């Protein structure tokens, strides 16, 4: 009896958004809790990135080629005048296919690659809001050497303004678009 009255009091205090409204709020809160990304708000300076790695079978000499790919998207509302990606130079010196980039993974994009003592920097240049760039490169590892993991070789994304977060830029933009489109029908 006491538990029923407690639940009744909680229901009276909380807004009556109905099952659709509460489901939307709970899903958005779970996304925020697990990814740190809000679908309710788009920050002015935010860049997101996601990375993949695919190893091929060893060749007849035991060498292994590994394809690395990273997608970077401007998920903020302001233009990023320059976005840089930094990698450990020792790993990037193994490149048999130098870094190349494409807008939305389709149209070739010019990039600038530079090296210092310990790192390789890829300058993407200007990145407009809701634009995404995919960078590819292939590294070769001789027999007996383990390929680098992303954690071993990737130093980070450096946007001109704001901060960079790990996550799927495409899905984040889609989630925010859906919320802005359908959010007006939610009862809150």
C-alpha cells in the first residue's frame, strides 16, 4: 500500500508526456549518458570522429597489410576553419598507401600531410557544418610484427574551435535532424 502511494505521488509530480514522450526522453538520455552527445542541442564547435581498422591475410613472406580509415564530421553549427588529425610518426612511416581523403567518402578532397620528430599531421582544412570527411591509408607490417592499434598510433583530432568527441558523426547528425523535425510533436 505504501509503495502504491509513493508511485502515485511520483506520477503526479512528473509531467504527463505519455509513453511516446517518455520513450523519446529516455532514449535521448541514454544516448547522452553512454556517448556524451546530446540530440536535444547542437553545440557551436563540435567535431566527431569514428575509426576502423581492417587487416588483410599475410602475404607469402608473412607481411601483413592493414587498412586504417577515420571519418571526421563537423557536427557543430559553426565552420571549423581548420581540422587536424595527428598520428604517431613511427606508425605512419609504414604507409604503402599514403593518406588520402574524400568528402562524404566519395569526392576526393585535398589534404596536407606534414611530419615532425614524433608525429604526422593531416590538415583537412576548412570543414563546414554537417560535412564529413573520410581519410584512408594502408600500413605494411613485416612478418612477426603486430599491427598498430588505433590507441597505439592515433593522437587525436584537433578542431580550430570547440572539442572533438569519439562517435559516429553521421548518426549524430541524423539523430539531431530527426529530433528537430519530429521533436515539435512531442508534448514537451
